[in-house]
């Protein structure tokens, strides 16, 4: 009786240890694991006064205003590999009675233009600001151009200006980054 | 990132749970039951653990997910399965891994009837709670979660690697009561913890008065990581050097701590026995090689504000981006602190009530295994309770068991355990004496051995001792 029990328990253990296994699984699927987060992130914003387009000291119009900022993460090697698509969204609120041309030049470390885009901004009125929205989608081959850049030059061009010009041009922007790791 | 995930998921599935040794507890046939209750009834006269082989214990688990959940070879996409699991799991779900290796273990009954025992073992213990919000943020991004406050405080993890020196005494006070205590000295070779963190990250859609489209805000952040035995490893060159240095700390080279185990056995009557123990009531005092990091503060990011300054030729504009980085570091600084700290050991509580029946006689003439007074039963049934204090509260387990002495040489114990991992944990332990060599093996979650991938936890203990009865 006891002998039978001993043998059966021992064999149960032996069985368990030798048959213990990991079944119905496929670890090659690890290759297919991909994180695909979609990140929303503010980009740049500015507020320009109509008077910024006129040099009162010399009495001459300034037709183009230009500023540059670094976007250091853009040419990061991780982002270069994982960025699949970037949607830029710009929102202009214009109360200056002029239309504008706004251009974005993306520059590499060596100041070469790797990517560019731009839009026209509708003319506004001081009493009733006009909103212009501009969406620009970068995907495919263009992504590799965009991610060579680590800074952006923003140029705001007004067709004409004088010292009596009034109103403001406001821009807000964000980017939606579609990533895949 | 992908490799990291794979390794994490694999480790989580293959290793086992939370230090509960429900099979060995009260299994007096093995000397190691004294390590779970220093006040357990010792029926032998002397024992020596075979060095390095007297107890090998591995235990790992994950309360919310099994390997099978992720890697089953179904037709659906693995990423859909991960997504499903991330949302199913709670921030109180956890991953644990524990490993213990006895280097030395010995015990003897002195002339004054006190049973002394002592030894050295090495222990690795890890727990991490599932930081659900951060997992969602990494997996899905913030795009679908505007206005949602991602909780940074869900990060809660500890890890320890130490050597424990212990010495205990066990004495039968009277007919009914046996008590025991064990003093422990801990030598921590490496330790880290990141607990009691707070803070949120939220992306809100701004209104027309906002500076930009969104406001990205980190609120009330206070996240810290405390480490000891880490700073000096950082400068070392390669894994070999690190291993050499860590192992070099085995002999009191690390941070010292002290603790006790306490326990008793109370024989209520011939049939019922009540036992209980509290293990690792103590603390480690991290005094040397301590390095702590703390990030705290509030910050709102609106993006980059261009101001189109009038520049003369060759003059460069403001360093907008660097300014933002500087501002962030100013508002949420990461401080490196070298404060000493005290770390309480996770206290483990065991309790059991056993009902014995069928008097056991080793032979017809003499009750050789029971020279002492008291009854040795052939069969026992009982209930056990186990609890361990973890960063986010107690983890509990309840066990029903059946134990049987098959003959003079072999005893077996079967357990059914309900814990954070499952309601279907069946375990079995066998202790066999061949001459004076005692061998035991105990494993749980046996029902899952047919496919370990489906197990959320696995625990295994085995070892060899030399036991001398008289």
C-alpha cells in the first residue's frame, strides 16, 4: 500500500517535471511587437504687432521678419528611425489688414535646408480678426528629409506696410507625431 | 524598446511569486521549515545542510498577465493582445521575482534541550507594480488622452540583493508550547527602491487666451529613486567587473541590517495544533555607497515662443530651445542626494491550524521518530495564512493542505492556495530520508505544469540535508 503510494507520488513528480513545458506559444511574435504611440506636442507660437513691420527710426517698412529656433529632438537618431508621420497644424489669427506669406524652412546642423513648407495667411481687420488654419502632413520619404533638420526658420512676409498700420498677427502651432518602435 | 519588452514579459512569465512557501511551512520533516517558523516542532537531533544545496528557492509571478496571454499562437495580433492586457490590468497588479540560495545551514539539540540552528543564505528579491498610466502613454501616446491626468505615482518598485547570516534558538517550554527566535544580520550588496512617488502629466487643449494650442503640464511631481551599492558600480568597466565587485561584498562588505524571526507552536490538544511566525522583522541601514535621486516640482510647456528680435548681421537669435530645457531643469530639478536611509524588510506573517489524526508509529515496538513526548500524527489537514508587506500594502494568501507520513522515510504534503495570482494553485511537496540524507522538493501551480506559459506564478524549492535523529 505504502510502496504503491510512494511510487505513484514519485512518478507524479517525475512526470510533472519532465512533461512541464511551455506550449501553444510562439515567441517569434516578439518580432512583431510594435509600440505605435501618437504624441501631441506644441510647436511654436508668436504674437506680431503691425508696428513690428515698420522701422520708425529710419521710416522704412520691414517686409520680412525672420526668427530661428532649434528643435533638437527632430534629428535624434531614435526619432529618425521611429517617426512615421508628422502632422503640422498652424492656426493664424490676423487682425492686420494685410495678407501674409509665412514660410518654414527646416535646417540641418550645417544650415542646409532639408525640408520646407509655407502658407498664405488671409487678410484681417482690426475689429474682426480672421482665422487661417494650415495643416501640413509629412510622411513617407519626406520624413527622412524632415528628420535631418534640427532647427526651423520662420519667415513672415507682408506685401506692404506703413507707420499707421494696426492689428496683430498671432500664430499657434502643434505637431502630431506618429511613432512606431 | 521592443527587446526590453520581450525580456520583461519573458522574465515575468518564467520566474515565479511572492516568497510564500506554503508547502514547506509546517512541513517539519525538512530542517528548512525552521526557517519559516523558528518555533516549529523539531523532531530530529541534528542537521547539516549540504553546502549550496540545502535550499534552492526560486519564485516568480505576475498577478495580472501570463506568458500565454501575450505569446499564445492565436490568430489575433500580438499587439492587440498587449493593448487588451494593458487596459485589463490594474495599477495594483505586480511582477515579482525571488530567489534564495542557502550557503550553509546547520542545527543541533544542545544538552539543555534547546535546539540551535544557524546558517547563511543569499537572497534576491524584486517587485514592481504595473505603472498602468505610463504604459498607456508609451503604448498609445497622449493624442487620445487630452485632459487625462497620467499618474506618475504609479511607479513603485524595489529590488534587493543580500546575504543573510542567521542564528536561532528553539525550545519546548511545556507540554503544549514550543517557541523560537532567530536573529538575522543582513549584508545588503545592492538595493534600490522607488516608492511613494506622486505627480501627474496632462495635456490640455488650450482656449483662445492660451499661449498655444495645448498646455502640457507636470503637476506636483515628486519622484525619487534610492540606491545603495550602485554608485560605486557605475564607474566599473563591464559586467565581469560588476559581478566581481558585488560578490566581493558577500562577506559583510555591504550595508548592514538586523532583524528577527519569531514563532511558536501551540498544541491545543491531541489533535489541533496552532502555529504562527513573523519573519524578517527588521531593517537595513544604508550608510555607505548611497546615492538617491529626486525630481520634484511643477512645469507647464507651451511650446517655443518666437519673438523675432531685430538682429544686426551675424548676430544670432535667442536660444529658445536651450532656455526651455533650462527652465524645465530649474522647475523640476533632479537632485542627487547622498542621504543615508533605512529600509524596512518586507515582514512576512505565517499562521497555520492543523488537525492531526491517525497515530504514527515508525515500527511496532517503538515510536522511534517520536522519542519526545507528544503525538506524531500520520495524517494532517489544516489551513494556513500568509501575508507579506509590500509597498502598496499587504499581499495575502490562504492555503488548505493535506499532509501524510507515508512511512518512516517519506512524507508528502499537498496544498491548495488562493492568492493574488490565482484561485487554482495546487502544490505538492515530498520529503524523503535515504539513510541520514534528507531530500525535499516542493513546487506549486502543478496544474499549470502542462503548460507553464499559462501560469501566473511558479515557485520551487528543493534541497539536501543530512539529518541525525539521535
